[in-house]
C-alpha cells in the first residue's frame, strides 16, 4: 500500500486505483486539464488528499477524476474513497456542484454559479473552510477560484456587462476592473467625507441631476471653489490653443468662434491640474482632446500627475472635412486626437479600438462639435451607471448627450458663452 506516508488528513476506506472504473459514457466531463492535475498533485504531496473520491457500489467513479489522476501521477497504488450512497445530503449536493463546475456542457455562467454555491455550502457546513480548500477540492488554482467567485458575485448582482461576456476570461477581466473601480470610488467618498464633515449637504448638492446639466460659468473660477461630489470621468475639449478663431479660412467666427489663443488653452490646463483632487477625488478617467501642435508639452504636463496612454485616441472625420493649412506642403487634416488618462490608476470597463471613423456634425452655431457616436465609442471604455461626468468646456454639449446615451449616473457641463449654453440645453432637450 502506498499512500504517500501520512498524507491522509482523515480516515477513509481505500481501493486499488486500478480497480476504479471510469464510465466515459456516463461522465459528462471528458477533459481533464493537465495543469489542474499537476497543481493538485503538488498540493497533495504537500498537505495530503483532503477529499476522498466518490464511487458507486460497482466501483464506477462518480466524482474526483482529477484527484484520481493526480494521485496516480504521484505513484499511489491505492486511494481513499467513499460510496455515493453513504454520503450525507449536504455532501451529495457538494459532489453534484463540484461536478457541475467542470461539466463542459454547461455555460460558463452556470459553472460559475455552481462554484459559488459549492464554496458557500462548504463555508456553511465545514468549519474553517477557505478558498484554498475549494481550490484543492476542485483541482483549480486559488486565483482561479477567486476569479470565479468575483464573477459569480457580479452575476448575482445583475451586472449585465459581466453576464453578456462571451467567454469566462472576458467576464473575469470585466468583473476585476469593476471591483477595482468600486473600491476606488468608496475610497474617494470616504476621503471626501473625512475632509468635508462640517458640510454634510455638500456631497450631493453640487451634483447636477440629469434634467439640468449645463451651467454658464468660467471653468477656471468654478474649479477653484467646487466642493461637491468628485467626478470620475472628465471629458476635456478645451479650445486647442491654435488660434483657430483667426484662421479656419475666415469661416470660424460665423460658425460660432471662441477665443482659441495658447494662453486660454494653458490657463484651462493649469486649472484642471491644480484642482484635480477637488474635481476627481482619488480616481477618475480623463479624455483630453488636444492639437498635435501642443502634443509634446500637453503629454508632459498631464504625465506629471496622471497615467497617460501615449497613443492618442483618433476620431477620423469620415466625411473628409478638415483644413489644409498649407496646400503646397502638407495634406488636409481630417482627424482629431485625444489622450486617455487616469488619475489614481483607475481601470477601464472594456477595451475598445483607439480609432473611430464618423462624420463631422454641426448643430449650427458651434465651430468644433465632436461627433456623438465617436464620443460614445471612446467614452464607452470608461463610462457606466456609476459614472459622474464633467465636461468643463462643453460647447454644444455633445459629450453630455453621449454620456446620457451610455447611461451615466450624472452629467455636468460648463460653458462660458451663454449662447452656446442655450444651444447645448436645446440639443439636450431635443436629442
Ligand atoms: C473645443 S470647444 C468644445 C466643443 C464641444 N466639445 C462640442 O462638441 O461642441 C471649447 C469650448 O470651450 C468654451 N470655453 C472657453 N473657455 C472657457 C472657460 N474658461 N470656461 C468654460 N468654457 C470655456 C468655448 O466657448 C467653447 O465652446
């Protein structure tokens, strides 16, 4: 008899491994993962076999094929077992769930659910149960169990993004990012309430409900005094600082121009950076549109305080509209660029392509409207039902409408020009 010395944690009957019968037709799960066997064998050689395999009276295996294979690989000749009809009802359920976790005819959602139920049952019925023990029992790594449990939790709470993932690996990524974002939000709220405890009402007061999202203010002044709830997505489309109000083939002013001097641009950038904690709490995303003329310095300034993806997002104007600054030397410029940045290493929700083609649009009076579909594509990477969106220079309000379409929790747009404010409010009502 070789059981690996005193490797058994409890007393069970043993059977010659060669006598165990595996009925392939009855066993729905056909595949045994080699890594699972190796990791289980390693654990068994360290701490022993914690769970006997389960057999029918005629020695046909009902549960524990991975364990059997692992013990065989360690050179064991015998293995502890229990008869199926001797098992307590609780244990029976656990055997069934244990099998479900691995059945290849179940969806990944059903497998996750089975794993979560198995773990919960064990926590309830066996003292000192841990995720490590679930991992051992199911022949998985502990990380895998944690990931399954996280996904199952999100599924149970109705998280549609997780539920609609095609593969478990995608769902795990979505759930992990969601959990990190929630933690970051909780931290931001705690920090804010600690620093703001004299002014109880301030948390909610300044967050503007979805019906009235546009204020006619100067962002630079407003940012200095803002003390409301932090935003976790800032869509920045400042004037680019390239004097577009003066060139643009003379048409800019008649299409709703605004001051586009470098001074205005850098003043707005400074206001954002200086007031970042008041505006964003501990963590937020920023989508920051910029002109390639200021690429280097803008990136350097943002990188001092934020994580910045150096590959900009690109909106390609599919109607080919753009300017030709110098027809003798260069092409027509038909794309616009934005940085995706994050404050406090906030995670995205789902990865998207970093370029998107869509035509220019013009509500009428504003010279640099962004296409709402393009904004939805890019903002969809970071916006969900927990998003509080701020657009500090909202112009015609296209980012606010994109946010609404994406189902964000709240939006706030600021705009210095009262006519643009009205235009944005009209578009908000009519869209
Ligand atoms: C590039 S445009 C924004 C376009 C907008 N994303 C859209 O899709 O319609 C910049 C806007 O910033 C506004 N603006 C300039 N300085 C401002 C300030 N200090 N505070 C608030 N808005 C400002 C301008 O009036 C202009 O409408």
